[in-house]
C-alpha cells in the first residue's frame, strides 16, 4: 500500500481537528476592541471588570434605589453590553422601574460568523454568567433575574442545561430560538424542566423561526408548570426591538413587577 494514501487522510483529519479547536475559542481581540470602544463613553452605570477563565471581561453595572432585585443582561450575537438596540434601553431604563442591572460582555467571533460557528463557544459564556451572579451576590442582592437576547439566549440555555437554574430566580428570553438559514437549533431549550418563572417575549415582526417555534416553546413552558410564566408578543417589534425600547422595557418590567 502506498504510504501517501495513509498519510493524506490522517493529515486531513488532523487539519480538521486543529480547525475545530481554533473555532472553539472566542475572538478575544475583537472583544477587546469592542470593550475599548464603549468603556469611556458609558453615560449611565459603571464599567466593572469581572474574571472568567483567567481573563477579564467587561460588565456594566447600573444601580437602582431598590437594592433587592438585579437583572443580568446577555446581548445577542457579536454585540456588546451597551448595544443601542435592545440592550441599552433595558440596562438603563429598568433601573427607573426599580431593577438594578448588570450587562455582561458575551464571547464573540468575527462579524460574519453564523449560529453554527457560535455553538462550539457557548460554554465560554458559563463562567461569565456565574461571575455576574457572584458579583451581584457579593453586592447584597437576594434575587437575580437572567435576561438574554437572541444568541445570548442560546448561551444562557446551554448554561442552564449544563449547570441548572438554581442560582437564578427568573429567566427572560427575548427572540428565543433565532439561528440562521438552514441551521436548525443544535439542541432543544430546557424550558420544560426549569424551576423558575419564564418570560418568553418576542416581536410580532420576528424572524420566521422564532415565530414558528413559539407554540413548541409555550408547550414546554406550560409543562414546567410555573404559574408566573408567560409568552408575550410585542406588537410592531422586530427581532432587535428597533425603536421599541420603551415598549420592551415596559413589557419586561411589568412582568417582573408581578413576581414581587
């Protein structure tokens, strides 16, 4: 047998493995650039540097007068913790409704990365979520809500699936189930066995997949059986809640008020 016929397939497998290993690491350089761009222009709240996996990452802490309930906010794919659509209105205006917020930088990849590119790095979000929870516990918060948007939902669900939801008091998912064309969800969300109340909030002008899977999500949430869980459709809103900040904050805060 020709030795080259053996070596070539082995080399191909090795290259594929190396490629997968490289793809399983977030783009830390891009993350640093994103943080540098926003940290000096934060108008509301204070930047805090947390640690996960031996690396520092940015969070933005904004404190409300009611020092009881805090909301951890996870942004969508490739964005940052002060992103103008969705994230900034939530992290700033929820404070006016009495909820402190901690918006966290999630792992990112290059700008054109798709859902399947992100799946291998979901686990990098786990220690970041836990660092955020610990920061709030250290600052005296008794109740912590985890709120995630778009790809942030996938990361949060991966963390809950792996670690469970015992360290949070409620979960809010915005635009849950968004992926990319011909890229179905890697795994179902664990909504049917979660122990905390869930708000599934999405816009009437959402991506088709988010709307199509809404009945399935509702059935899973109902199976979990928490009386305060809800599925809410925001009229006129798209996946990014563009120009719908007030309505978005109102819907989230009204639901949170019911949990008090």
